[in-house]
């Protein structure tokens, strides 16, 4: 099952080579919500793995983006102690472009595909599982 979240990119980090055959890259999205007259701000850290580590290259800090991701969890045991780890694995990012004014209306939002099979970019990646 996949999820999506729209917000503002606030940080992106360098790719880290974890082992000889495994690499990751992290980035952070700021998500603001108005609840009962209060603005609640959350910072959500995502990771990209392997060939998806480059999907963050085409967006910059401050850009409004939409992230598509999967939730992955694992159990880790060491020295008789058990720990649980949850990762938000991003597999696609779209930049949200505001046409005209910065009114924030969803009618003015346009999602620019950055990493899909329909993209005309020469470095686009096909996300289809077949």
C-alpha cells in the first residue's frame, strides 16, 4: 500500500553508501495543518533507497512537493533487546507548481511529474512493477 503527502521540502541530505551494495538518502518535508484555529507544523523525514536516491535531485529546499511513499517496518534484536524501526520509503516526488498568484487554491495546483513513465525527461525512471 502506498501513501502520499504534500508539503514544503526543507532539507535534503547526501546519499550514504551503507554497504557495498546498499545506499540511502534522506530528506525532510514540512507539513502544516490548521486545526481548530491553530497551525500545527510537522516535519516528516523520508528515505530513498538504491536507484531512487536521485529523485530528490530535481527539487530544491523551499519547493512545494508531493511525495509518494511506502511504510516499512522491521524488528531488530541485539543483546537480548528488541527494537522496532519504521521507515517512510519515498519512491516518487512531484513538484507542485503554483500558476498565477500564490493564492494556495487547489484549483491552481499543478503537479509536475519528475520521475514517472510519462515524463519526457531523459533521466525519468519507470515506476511500473511489471
